[in-house]
C-alpha cells in the first residue's frame, strides 16, 4: 500500500485548502483513515479520522473548520480545511490505520 498526499500550500489566515490522499493497493475501503499533523518541535497529533462506514471524529482545535471525507471508489480521503489559522501550520500526513501505512506528508503554511 502506498499513500500519496497532496494539496498543501501557503495560504493566508481565514483561507481554505483541500488535502487529498490517494491510496494504491488493497484494503482502503475497509480501513479507517486518519489525517495527522506535526508542527516543528511538536508531537504528531490526530486531526481527523473517518471509519470505513463514514463515522468521523475531530480534534477539538479543528472542529467546525475541518471536514474529513472519503471516496472509496477513488481510494481517496480528503481533508477540507476552512478558516485556517497560523497555528494550523504543520506537515499533514494521511494514514491508513489498518496496516499502519503513512503517506509522505504535505506542508500547510498559514500566514497571519
């Protein structure tokens, strides 16, 4: 299994980005998926997760601003990020929780 994350970039505070993570190989449709982030000198943290059945959960810091979704037909999980804040700046990683696979990360930088 390989995970390819994309969609990061530089955006001003209040702006939006949409991250995508495309999975190759088998197992995507039956696996929970997660988006994590790691800021400099901080621990990696869970941002949002989605089960195979579509149940979602979010970190308190992003509730109401971020939305995770998945398209099993495309083997892709998304993270829609709205009203971005400078503290959202981090490298964002996707993970296929069944099997413990990780993508390469995509940088999100939010300027004030």
